[in-house]
C-alpha cells in the first residue's frame, strides 16, 4: 500500500552551536490524513545518532526532515493524537520519501522502535 506524502514547506533552521537547531520558519508535512506543522522556534537535534556511529551516519542529511517531524511527534508540544508506533511509521515513510538508502532507513526505524520509548512525550 502506497502512503501519500507531501513536504509542504522547506526546512529552514538556525544552528544553536550546541548540537541543536531551531526552526526559523514553520515546517509542514502532509502524510495520509495528517497535516503535521512543526512551528517556528521548535528545537531539534535532528537524528539522535550516538557518536560511535557518526562515521557511518550523521545526525543530519537526507533524513533531516523525517528527523524533525519525528522529534516533533515525540514532543509534548505536539497536539496531534498520534501514538508512538504511528510516529515511528511516519518517520520510516518520510525517510523513504526523502530518498534515504532503504537499508539505512530500516535501521533508523528499528533504532527508534528499540530506543525511542524513553524519549516519547518527554519535555525537551
């Protein structure tokens, strides 16, 4: 089954010089029946990649949009009623849409399924 996805705005951020980035404009993504609006001012670390794996994959890249949406869906500031499992599936679908290598996309998805529980709906 094909999932309908559409990036509706560009991802624009300011580097806070501490490993985090602040959106300088709203970032909007439509997936299925959801319009996900990550508001200007939201702070993200993109993908939470442990330093040991950074020679293989950086926290930012083709997966940046998916990472921002996922961080937002995991945050307490998200007002959408989306369960963690659904947030992780949305992450995977956006990774695919952004052209992330399918093996890397699957590994990133597995990582958030295994390790993401402790970060879901935690105030950043």
